[in-house]
């Protein structure tokens, strides 16, 4: 990268944050847990996500060359949030500009550290940068829409033999502000990273966000849950996947029970079990009480140019859950948040 290019980079104006060594408790950003920002399939998804729930709107766009960022790619963002909050806990300054070694990242998110894993991380960073999000979340009463990518830019330092020795990336301001506001972050179980299915991972984040530590847990109508996922799978296939997950009980810290009501939509009841991740008092739980369901006005559908390819001139310091993602998806519901039922029964299922 030329000197003039570097001067145009955000990194020229940000203080670098060197990733912390050692174990860092994993923490996730609540907005990313609650809304359909990511593809749940490892198959390349090009179809956009258009989602509306009450006053919240979001669109996610991908480019054909790379596809949409997946829920496995989101591990990078979870790691970044965890690093920022751990640094704050230690009284250290933080920044959107990260410097780290691939080993630090891969080890923290439970991945192997072989050559293939390094290659996959670069693919994840590329998708995170090329995926574009437009949303009204946290934009106030005037319905402003903010557009950003999950990573503004990234760069690697590699030897002539191809060995990657260091990496850098810059987070968008929207995400960074959602992390340093500790009310918008939740601790998650480290066993989350061992979940191999996209729907399993997404369902855990939904459980952690909505059921939290509430004794009664949280109920969702399956049709509402389908809309909330942004999945391109047919509702019937999605419901089969959810029932299979409930039979296997793979979610750390939560039990799942399917409930059937005569003449009404099928529900899933998510309840915390005794072993739930420990959090500091500054990191919040979902904050609701009683048995609730998410219910929301729903409307669920990605593009942008190829990502920047950045090459450093100086040394840096220091797993089938939905059908192949090939069509656009759109769901719309007609009612608002319901404190006792997650999504009205009878909501139409669209694609």
C-alpha cells in the first residue's frame, strides 16, 4: 500500500488497539443477536435481507463475488466486542482500529490454527467488508438510516512464503458505539463457538437475548421466528430444523420445548437452565421479566462493490441449516410487539 493510500485510510487517524493476550470472556452485541444481519448458511448467499419489526428497519446486501457475511463470520465481531470490553475492564484505552495475530483470533473463537483456518479467516474478513447494512437501529426519532459494512477496511502482513504474521481491521462507528455502551452487550457461553449449525448458532443468540436468565423463559411462534431469522428456507423446512434442535438440546445454558396449541401456531419455549454463562455486573441480561415472546411487526429481504485489498508496508504488532441461498426473501406481518405471544398466529408466509 502506498503512503498516499495509507493517509486516506482511517487507520492514519485512529490510535491502534493491540489485541489482548490470554483468555477473554466472550460477549456479544445485542442488536446483532436480535435481528437478521447474517446468512445462516455456509452456501454463498446473494439474496438480500429486508426486515422490519415495529420501528426497526434493516436491509443487508451482498455482492455476488463474495456473498453475504455468515453467522460464522460474525465470530470475528464477537471477538472484537469481547476484546474491547475486556480492555475497558482493565482500564485500557480502546479503538475501532484493531491489530492482532490470526492465532489470537482463531484460538479465541475455537478454531484450529492450521493453514486452512487462516485462509477461511481472510474469506470471513472479505465478506464482512463487502456486506452492506442499512438500518434505523439506534438512529433516534427522526428515522435516519445509516449505511456501513461490518469492517471498514482490513490488511494483512505476510512473508514471501505466504505466512500471515499480523492483521489489522477497522470496525464501523455504528458497531463500536454499540459495544462500548455496556447496556447493549451480553455475555455469552464460550461453548457457543462449538455449535456447528447456522440455525443452532442463531437460535442460541436469540435465546440469550430474549430469554436471558428469566425463570419462565420466552416463547416464540415458529412463524414469527422464521421471519426473524431472515432464512431463505421454506417455513416447513425451517420448522423441521427447529424441532430437530429441540430434540437434541444443543444450546448451552438453555432448554427448548415445542408447544402445540389447538387451532393455533406452534410455539417453542426457551428456558434457561442452571449452567448459564457468568457475566460481570456491568454486562446486562435481557432485562425482561416473566414469560414473554418476541412478537413484532415483521417484514423480512443485500449489494456493494468488491472489498478493498490492503497490503501493509510495515510490520504489525504482536459448519446445513437452510436451503441454498439463491432467492430474495420477504415477509411482512401486521401486528406490533406482543408481550405474551411471539408474532400473531395466521401471519402469512412469503418468500
